[in-house]
C-alpha cells in the first residue's frame, strides 16, 4: 500500500511539473502522451490505494496527508508554474498561486504546530 501511495505521489508531482511546462511544451505531441500516461497511472494508483485502504480498514486519507519528499518539491513546482504563467500565459496564474498555498500549508502546519500535551 505504501508503494502504491508513493507511486501516486510521484505521478502527481511529475504531472504537476509537466502541467507547469504546458505553455512551453504544449505544442509537442509527446508532451500530451506523457501527460495522459501520468494521468492514467495516477488514477489507477489512487483508486488502488483507496480500495486497499478500505479493505484493510486503513483510513486512506492518512496515506495522502503525510509529508514525504514529494511534498517538499511541490512548492517549487508551483513557483515555477507562477513564473511560467507570468511569462507566457497569465490565465493559470490564480491556479498556481492557489496550488502554492495548498503545497506550503501542510508543511507549515507540521513545522509550526505542536500538539498540546494533556497532563
């Protein structure tokens, strides 16, 4: 299950990176083949993780909310998306700002929020 959820995280990270490069690479056919391949693999990995989580009585959201190596890469991809949007196509600028907030928020919460100890 851990391998499948990490496969989903890797697919999502690569997909987001390719999506950030869409204004530059969008006119090339291999770009779209790669995008569709990562979408398909990511959906299969996501569904497999959710199904296995329910079978084993594991809450699947736990697999997606933990911070791993890909979680630290996503803010950089969002910043890249912001820069590319500013340079080539501003129609996705709001999306990339929103993604940056979503990517930084869990990292900030895990760093700065310490649960209170009950005595």
